[in-house]
């Protein structure tokens, strides 16, 4: 008796194809950046390339990935193609044409090796008539629909095969790559009516925001994931699908099933847009890579694909695509082409285990990705962070970094990222007529100005010259000192630098009046000017950072501002555009269990600067008792300044290891910690 050979899995890929015409600038700069007299130089000869895009590119990507991931003959891929004549003649209007400008960029910021990436998308020329799609008959295991709202969704003949929903002919999976507007047209109505139980919808978070979804700019993975889940579930059309997958740039996605909790797939070290920001050039192809990975997962796993693994693989493939860029075509040595081989291999292999993590998304608004059941666990994690660094110590620990500043606390991360977004918008303004006003609060020694200064390093790296000025208002004698300080700010602006001005202890008393300085800042903050010797002087663009000295949080300051109306405190608050509450290395309250993690990050950063020879291959060499005391001491009397002082007082010069013998004498330690408690931790056995 002979066995019947299993039929190959059949995928059908259809939708809106495009023809992408690529203008290639060989100089590495956009032609418009050249003086007109040089645009005609022979060395500035441009090239033009062409490739199939849209549904046609998605089909070829799926076909290539299946060829790598599955045995020969295990799968067939049918569907839409672009006619050869449309790829040969830019005047051919049978298929929608897209126009792009490409140029070379460094692979990542600071790198030398160039790669070809998209500079600018110029626009599309719609097809002159409704396109023609191949007839689809017979059995289908999975159908992939690329709907870019270019005509496919409204052309019933293009997807008439979906009308048959009997068990014998209906596809087991329907993958729907969706663009705006959502829930519109006969295609969506057909899918919702007949295929909801097998329908997987993919969309980008940008398209979801275009649908007026209340998904804010990225502040913390927890917040973004919950906002995306709520936005999907609040839409009856999307919520009817078996699952909706929303990509968050190349660093994450949220999988929202109709039944059961949503899942966040995320890169712990980058939030939405962070990874791309380090690699110049416009990213593209994320949807193609992610949906192709979903299709390969359906072909490989049949009725029960591993959706989360497929999402990870698609995100990884999109990163490979952007990292490598388009490659120079071999045919006729002109043009660029999609790096199909590299992308197919990335989809087939999937993402490395440490690239992306997954976490269920609970309904609790106070949810933390890094929640540990026992306090001792935090100390063990903090120990590993101090010794190995957060990337090696805890996979999946969400860490926010700006230069040497780092945080693992969701509240602190959201606060700093929101301020960074505000500053970014201010810097993007063509005309800045007045300062941007921010505030930073924290307990003494929390490092209130440190995070802002590290943020400023990002601006400097982007080509913005920064002049940092610091003034302690508690040391000012009167209004004349303030006018002199503002004149220095004005001078810095005249010198074509952006003044970053720290007004320390702005909430201090002056001339016997509590919060007396606030009223004197109202005009500079609101009008961008100040009066000196009876003359009104403009300040120009600047960033004012008001650092609190008597209030540890914005909430505390606002409460006092409402109570203390005489100093125009509420008017002062109304002129602020953002604030940061910095937590520092001491517990912020009885429920604060991440302070030891903050201590570990700070300790590692301080020792990197003070004693870099104590690190070998990223691992810190330190006596276990010393580390236990530095992390576990009940309090640093003057916040981060005390931790820094303990390290500065230690005999570390010329040492390769932080030994107990290097610690300062107990009476010196008492300046910054409880010396008895600190030294008891040094001597304590590890199991106690």
C-alpha cells in the first residue's frame, strides 16, 4: 500500500502592488543640497532604479523566506505580480507608481561604513485604471492581503475567491496588512462577516494614531502597551478579529487577541523610535517583514502558529533590512534592490533569544515590567547589574539611558522621556522667540541636573552647540544679580549657542519672602525678555531648567504654589512646559523597591569614570562585602553626592579591584552614611 504524499502548503499573496522608482544620489547628499552651479557636474551623475513594491514585494519576500525556512516542495506561493512592462517604463500607468530619493548614510551614528537608505518619499502616482489581479481558485491554506487603500479593497473581482467560506475551500488563516482608513470598504465587510475567527490584522501604530486612537508618544513600554490594547478593544471592527498585531517601530509590537490578555513584544533597551534614531535614514519595510514572518509561521506550524515568535522574527528582519540597507543591483550594475536574501534568512532563522522579550499586559495601570516578588530578589539583581552591567545581568529589564544616566523606574523613565519629547519639539521650531521652561525636582543629592545634562549631550551629538550655565539663586543678593545672569544667557544666545540654564534652588527665600524669586521670572519665561537699567532686552532661544531646593517633587511644589498665592506661584507653574521628578539612590517611600537597582546603575557609572581599570570585559572587580554595603546601606545622607564621595574617599588609585582595605576610615564614612551599618554589611556573611 503506497502512502499518499502530503499536499504542499499553499499561500496566496495579493493586494495593492506598486512600482517604486528610486532616484539615487551618488554624492551621498540630496541634489537640492548642492549649489545650482554644481548640480550639473559630471561627478554628480544620478541613477534611477526600479523595483516591485507593495503586495508584489510582500509576495516575493514570503516566497524567498519559505524557500529558506521550509523543505523543497513543502509550500507554494501564488498571487499578485507586477507586469514586466511596468518595471521597464516610468510612463507606464498600469500599476501605482511611487517615487523616492535614496542616498548613502553611515550604518549607525558615528560609523564610517555607508549603506543605502531612503532619504525622502516624494509621493505616488495612482494607476490610470483599476488593476488586474490573477484569478485564484482551488485550496488555500493561508491568504495574505496587502491593502494599501490603492483600489484593491474596493475591487470585488480582485478577491472574489474569499466569497467561498465552506470548510473545504476556505483558507485556514487570513493575514490582513491594513492601512488607513480602517474598517472601510467591501473587503473589510467580507472579512468581518465570514473570516473573523481566522483573521489576523496587522497595522502600524502610526496608522492607529491616524484613526484618532489615544496612543501617546512613547514614554514607557508599560504605558504604550496598555494604550494600544485599549485602542484596539475600543474599536468594534478591530476587536472582532481573532487577533490584531500593532507594530511599535522596530523595537516592539503588541499582540491583542480577541480572547485573552494582550502580549507586549519588546526590546528592553529601546522604545518606539529609539533604535532607528541611532541609524540615520528613513526606515521602511517593517510591515513587509513582519507580515512575511507571520505567513512563514502559518506555513510552518499550520493551525497553531507561534504568533509571538513570528512577531519577533519580523521585527528582527526589519532591523536587518535597515542595518544592511538596499544593495547595489548586479544587473547592468545600476540601481538598488531590496536585500531579499538577507531578509529571508532573518525571517527563517527568527530573532536571537536576547533581542526581544514578551510580557502579558495586565489591566493594572501601575504595572511594572520588572516586578519581583521578594525584596531579596532586587538585591540579587542589583548585584548582577553592578558586576556585569544591565544588558548582561537581566535580559528583559527595561532600562532607559541617556549618556551616563540610566534608570529602571517606570515613573522616572516616563518623566524624563516626556521632557525629552518636549525639548525635541522646541528644537524643531524654526523660530524660537522665548525660552523653553522646565523644572526638575528631587531630594538633595538626587542628581537633578545630571539627567538633563546627559540629554544635552544627545543634542550636541546632533550638531546643536550647547552652552551650559548654572546659577544658584540662594546665593543671589537681589534683582541686579538676576539681571546679570540673564545678560550672560543673552550673550550665549548671541554667540549662536543654545543656552541650557540651570536655576538651582529657584524655590528659595529672597529678602525674607518665601518663593520670592518666582515673580521675577514671569516676564523672562513668558515674553523672553528682561529689564536692565530701564531697558528691555530680549533673551533669545534658551532652555531654562528650574531645579527645586526645598521641594522633592512637583506635586509638593504645586501644593505649596496653590496655598502660597502671594508669590505668583501658580502663574509660575502655568509657564512651565514639563518637569522631571528624579528619585536618586535612596528609597522614595516605603513601597519603593527599585532603589537598589538605581544604586547599582549609579555605582557602575561612577566607577567607570573613577577607576576604569577595575573592569575587565565589562565585569567589575569588587569585594563582595564592599558591594553589599554600597548597595544595601540604609541611606546615603546626601544622595548621589554621598555615594560619589565614598568612592572618591576610597584608595583606588592604581588598583585593579575595589578591596575592603580601600574604604575610608569609619569617622570619614560617617560624613555620608551610617558607618556602623555600612561596615556591618561589609563584614556580613553572604548567606545572612
